[in-house]
C-alpha cells in the first residue's frame, strides 16, 4: 500500500470526482482510477460506487477513510521528526491559540525570539475555546494561549496573565439595545439571551446563567452552537443577545456591537498556560522573553490584527 495512494484516496473522498482529484496530483484520470482499483483489490472491498453521473463512498469506504486519515497523519509526523533531526533543531514548541484572543503579535514575538534562539521552531494550532485544555492535557500542544478563570491556580497547569478581559453584551446592530452606550442586567428581561455549551470557563458560564435567571432573565442554551462564529451568526439571524468576552468582537463581522454591562463584574485572565509536568528550560525561556517583550502592551496590542508598533526592546533602543 503506497502512502501516495492514501493521499489520493482521502482527497477523492472529499471531491468525489476522479477528474478533479487527478488534476490536483498532476496525474491522468485513468492513472488515478488504476490506483484506486488496486487499493480496492488489496483491501478486498469496494471503496467507491462509480457510475456515469456520480461517485460516492461505500460503507467500507467511510470506515477506511477514518483509518487512512490516522495513517497519513502518523506518516506526516514521522517525516517532520526526521526533518527536524536532519536540520539539528533541538526544540519545537507547539503553541495553541484562540484566534479572537490573540492577534498579530504572537507570530511576531516568536520571530523575535528565534533571532537569539535559532534552534527553536514553533508550530501553531488554532483551537476553539473548548479544545484548548484537552489539547494541553493530552500533550498535543506545549503552551496554550487561552482564556482562563482564577480557578486554574493551584491546578496541574502553570500560567501567566498577559491581560484581563471582561464580559459584555453582544447585540446585533439592528437590536433595540444597540443604540445604548451600556446596559444593566434588568434591561435583559424579556430578551432572547442565547448561550452555548462550548464555553471555555464552564463554571463562569454557569454562574452567570444562574445570576441572570435569579434576575428573572431567561437564558436559552443551544447545543448546536459549537464555536464563537456560530454564536455570532445565531445572534444576527435571531436578533438575540449573549454575554461574550470583549475580545471576541472580531467574530462579529461588523454586525455585532459589544455593550458594557454596568452591574456585571465578570473578568477572566488571558495568557499562556502549560502543563507543569511538561515544563522545560526552553519553554520557560520563551515565556520569560514573552513577558519582557510585552510588558508595555495594552489589551489592544495583544488582540490587534495589524500588529503592534513596538516591543519593549524597541523602546529601549529608540
């Protein structure tokens, strides 16, 4: 079984078109057809149903797709390890980050760190709110740039706070509350307040839901909302409102306004988190560099999509 054939098989399961898939691999349609036929013979089962008008996966094909994806991922990791060995790179730090909470500064700070530590490589992983802590727990990433509550202190994780964020009311532009400069909890009575179960700090979300219900504010939890983008889209389409961190306004697409809530004091910390048992000299060196270089940053510098005008070492050298 050729690894290249597995790549071709996986792409074909997505495109379900032999001609388009073959073009992507710079081979002819007939060559691709032969590769798939040989794979089916080797496996002793049909992977695709083919006729003049369509291509679709068989049940065997769907099952094999899952295992083929694992095989290809393992192969790519093995190649990466060999490449790193050949290049004599001694350190690779895998960084997970939330797109809304960290902007252009993160790759920039990594580039600056590598100027004095060329032996260090970075691998970046964009994760959703609910995926970060499991990724740390499973050693899929070394450092998670994430949102966390104070309850994280004293746990198996170590953290540094770069900035604090607070919850605001996310309101569609066409909503009656959108013209306000701020709101109070009592203003939410009778509103369609939407929440989801993907929340990064479930204890905080639970506390706020209880607080809202105690104030006679109904909260609708929608299980199908799996990420921030889906939440923002739901708010616009339903003309609902939601409690959301201020930094997440980047997902609003210009259709959502974030209003301060005068009588709600719910802050969270934002910064790097890592598993204490995975702590290394290289990891701590990068964390120290990160703190030094961003000590003069404001919140907007961390979440800006346009980068920052200076780092701390720039200010010293000016």
